[in-house]
């Protein structure tokens, strides 16, 4: 039967009700109840689509962008031909050790030319990605990954889920859209990491620095995060904690037009840092950030009535204000990804499938 994932709406090929399956797109596990909605017989020619664009009703669980198909870890034989997880699917450190002849069983080599998919124990250092990928690192299941002294470039740089534990040390993450996404109880530690987000984009709207979702934890020490190049348009979300996700920042510097967001018992804790930001959501779940009001429209920006006016915005000394470009271009239309325009309802897997195949 084809069954609709309850978290992202993707079609999952399952044998029978009563079984527990892990979604090949969003990695969440779920039990298939009999009489479940969204079931249909699996067509004979069925192949899982390489990407799944979740319908809007799942945005509470998954980001509004295509999810990549991950072949089931134990079914490598079936995965032949599903070329989306190339080259570096290591299932254990020892095998890689024997193949690579490295000094430690967990030292790995990675050339940075394809997405690093981690579901075992891996240790990487000194990688400079030659060009941007849609995703640099995908950490799933029992992945324990350490990356140090590297420079990673991607639309989404780090994506962790399942029980993955990822540590990044002394490295630079350059993201077009999102630097780090930790989901579903995973953990990402950042130590001495520099993050740059949104450079080259027409707008920072829709960009995210760190997002912890569904009980995941992101813990950053000595973090420097900046958004956009010169004269950016829009507002980035520097930190996003939702569904009991937690983000802790110690000694963090964040530059650029940004806000923070908390939703559904998300928690943001900041210590040893001087951050001021607009808070979207319940500000009582944000500690250590001076909360500011949303920016006023440009025409009235100069007035700040009644309450004590905030101190003038200070640029950190280490970061001179970027010069505005000499000939400012008109603000381009915001880049909104075209997302499942069919309006399929939950349970209407047929509609959703057709929509994704267009
Ligand atoms: Zn799913």
C-alpha cells in the first residue's frame, strides 16, 4: 500500500497496517494504523520520487521546500538506481577504515563535491567545498559526525535528524537559505563557527541561521553569524526554535537585519552575548536577548514616542558598516519558491502525487 506520511505527506510504500515505518523524506517514524487515511494500492510501476514537495498543511513539521529521498539504510540492494545518495553512504567506521587506510577507524575522506550523508561514526577535517550544493551534510539515524577546519557551501548546509549528533569546530558555513537545521531529537554543536547566510540573494526573507525543531538541540559557542552582503533587503531569522526545539548561544555575535522566532515550546537561551532582536512568538521563551519592536515603516522610522528610545544601533567595532552600493537597484520581487500549488488536502494522496509529478 501507499501511505501518506503524517508529517510531510510523502508517499511511503508499506506492507501492512500495524507496521512502523520511517519516512524516506522527513525521517520521522510512524505506526500505520488500519483504516488510516491516505492509503492506496501501490502501483506496479511505483518508484519513490527523488524529491518530495510537502503541501502547505505540513509546514508545521517540515520546511517549505523539497525534501530529498533517502534510501532505507538496510535496503541497499533496492537502492541501486536511486542515485541521489552517491558515493559516501558509510554504514560503519570500520568498513571505511579498511577502504581508506586511515589511521583512525573514524577518520573519513570527503572531497566536498557531493552531499555528505552520515549515518554512522565519521570524522572529517580540512574540507573546502569547491562549489555550492543544495545540501552539504545530511546527518541521519545514529550518525555521529565531527567536522573541523572546513568550509562548507550550500543552500542548506547542515541537516540533522533522527538521533544524529553533529559537531562542527573552527569552520565556516556559507548558506544561501539555511545554515543549520536540527530536527527530531538530533543535536548539533557548533564551536568557533562562522556562519554567513543569504549572500547573493535578492532578499533575506526566508533565510534562517539556526533552526531546532521537534526536540532537537543546537548549542553554539563562540559563534559569528552574518546575513547578506551589502545593502540586504528583508529580514532573516537568525534563530528559530519550535516544537520543543532548543537553541543555546554562548558568546555569539550576529550581524545584519535579523529576528528570532519561537513557536510551540521552542526555547532560545543566550549567554555572554549582546544581542538585540525582534522576537516572533512568545518572548518568554527567549532568554538573554534584548527584545526590540518590529522596525517601523521607513517614513516614520525616526520617531520613537513615549517609551525610552532604544540606543542608536551600534555596529560592532570589528565590522565596519558595509558601504551601500552606489546605484541601488529597485527591490526585486521576493523569491518565493513555488510550492505545491494544487491545494491537495491531507489524505488525498492521489492529488498530492500528481501535484509533485508536474
Ligand atoms: Zn515524511
